[in-house]
């Protein structure tokens, strides 16, 4: 079992002066939700997500050795300076410095862009932090070429977690578990791991159509939202429920029991929002159109027997989940009945993908 100390390097064997990497890292959608955390980005309960394929952040990291020892970087978004993203990256560098001490020896230029629209209400923190963590690990691998592939990915996920919890599930694997769970021996609070068992064929290329109900800024940031679980009257039973739902989902992902899958996934989404509605202060992040979509999905599922279901993030957008074989009928249903509830009729078609990749070095 790895501990935090395993991620503190002793020395670097190869000096490197300058260079550049480009990484692409996807977003992910949680089926069992992470909501509540302890110090140092340790989750209050284990979570499980599908990795997405098309919603990605692509980040180029250029680095040049410097004389002085401090954190130094320029940040570009779509090629242009973006000052308001800098504090988050500064904080990330401060948090990871203990584990990647080389970062104060370089000046970095970070140029980042997303494949999804900027104001879509889709958080870019998971894909963005995963892309940056993969870039840092690519540099660490140059400094320490003897590192194993397993260590590379574990530490990339470990670093990404320090940027944003859910980012640690955007590194490697189609289905990723983060947070210690008794029935998944490889699982860890420190990093995400690929779901260790074979998955039923029905979940291959599972579809996620993201309906953009509200493209505005989030009403409550997830960092603030997690804090609301501290002292929440239902916190302990919610955390226990997440363990239980993960146990059930583990079986369902292997046996392909789609009705059980739907029940777990929709209940998790509604529980996440129930936690927000019952915290102090309380929030309702769903919009009337979110509920209209949920009701339409339930009606369509009842009428057609097609196993389409939904999940939600900490916002109003709806992720519509369904098997690839039902794609034509579900997209027709979305076009005919759901698009009217989306802001500017916008939605994004995505599918399960396999994680972050180094595009160029
Ligand atoms: C509702 O990972 O965005 O999407 O660790 O504070 O950056 P921080 O939070 P974040 O929280 C994600 C919450 C969620 C559920 C999930 O993705 O599991």
C-alpha cells in the first residue's frame, strides 16, 4: 500500500534545462459521488466515475531552468494571458511542491484550452488539473527516467487530486475508483485506480449526452459545497450509503444488470442534490428545466423500455446515460423532447473514454 511519503522524491538523476510537453486529459462523470472531504483533499467517501472521451483539456507546458528558487509561471488560455486562472494554479503548485520540488527550479508557460465551450457549466477543473499533473509527471520522468509506468500514473493522479479531488479520476482507466473501499483492495484515498474487474459489454462505449440547461457560473463552488458536509445532519449516513452503493455498483458493472445500474446512478444524483438542499446554508442547484428533463426521461423509459437514465453534477445540467446500442432512438428522443429545455438548445455528445495522454514531447 502506498503512503504519502512514497510520492516525495529523494533526488533527480538527470538534469534537464528546457523542453515542452502537450497533454490531453478528459473530464469524468461520477456515478457514485464525491461530496465531502477531509484535510489534504482526502475524500469523505469513495467515488466511482466514467471517464469521458471528447470533453477534454489540452495543455502545453513549456519549461526553462532558472537560477532563483520560487514558483514562477505564465498562464495562457487559448493562447492569451489569463490572470484570473492564476491563483488556482499558484495554489496547486504550492500544494504539490513538497512532492515535486523541481517546480521551483523552472519557469513554466502553461497554455491551456478546452474542447467544450468555456461557459457551458461544465467544470474544467477535473480535466485541467489532470492535464497539468500529467505534464508535471512527464517532466519528472525526464528527471528520473527509472520510474515505473505504474508509479507515473499513480503519482499523476495523486498530484491531480491536490488540485481538485475529482481530477484524480481523469488520469487512467475507463471506470475509475477513488477513495478506500473494503471490497476494492487496490483503492486508495490518495489517488484514483482503474476499476479492477472486467466490465459487462453493455457498458462498453456507454453514451453520455450532456444537456446544457444552465451555462452560467456555478452558484456554489464545489470546494465550498464539500465544506457544507462538515457537521451536516445526514453526513454519516450519506458516507455509509456511498460505500454501500459502490459495493452494489461493483457487482452491477460486472453482471450488466441495467435496472440496478439505473437505480443506483439516479439515486446518487438525487442524493447529491438532497445533501445541498439540507445543508446550512442550503442551495437548490437544479432548475425547472432540470426537473422537466428528469420527468421526460422517466416517461420515455417507461414507454419505450430503453434503459436511459440521468446523473447530475453540482449544477443544473443533466448527463443522459445510455448504452451505445440505443443511441439512435435516444438521440431522436433528445432532439424531439429534451433539446427544448437546454439553453440555446445546446448539448454535447460524449462517450466513455480511457484517460489522459501525452500528445507531444
Ligand atoms: C459533485 O472535485 O470539483 O462533481 O476537490 O474541491 O476541487 P474539489 O471538488 P471537485 O468536486 C466534485 C464534486 C461532484 C461529484 C464528483 O465528481 O464526484
